[in-house]
C-alpha cells in the first residue's frame, strides 16, 4: 500500500482526525501537491464552520434538524449534478442563513468535498425549505 492510500484509508475511517489530515497535508507538500496540501490544511476549519452553521441555525433541535453530514451530502450532490439546489428540510432559519452566506457556504463545501465550484455558483444556488 502506498503512503497516499494509507493516508486516504485513515481519513476515510475518521475524516475528523486533524492530526492525520495535517500529516497528510505535509506529505502532499513534499510531493509537490501544494494546492491539495492547502485544501487539506483548510479542511478542519471549513468542516467546523459548517458544523457551527448547523448548530446555530437549528430550529430548536426539533425533528427537522439538518446535521452537518446531511448538509454536506446534500451540497455534494448539488455540486455533482450541477443543480446547486440544497434542501434544508423544514428549517427556514437554515435556508435564510444559507442564502445570506451563500458564497462562504459553497467555499467551505468545496474545501470539505474537494469538488470545484462551477462558474456562477452563488448566483445559481437555490436553497429550498419545506416550510
């Protein structure tokens, strides 16, 4: 198994392992992969920003709470299929916050998912609420 495979397996087992992620970033830097190294270094802060967003915009911890992993999965799908539509369930506060912080949200999602942002991503984004 290569070093890259070992790092990726470790991160797959525990994506929130900051130490492993930072060691991986250093290894990437040594391999000349500066851009990916920087993304890996930015990953913990981006994930934390998304986690706080979910906690702060929780509608009183009711049944409609959209957790960070659910939000990231929805955003990943929206980037992959090109729709840029994120469903916030029945959480109108979350929708409002995502609309307000649209650029910051997509920037953090791009870091966490490793997916590039398409041209016009902010202008073409839609955040839906079932309220």
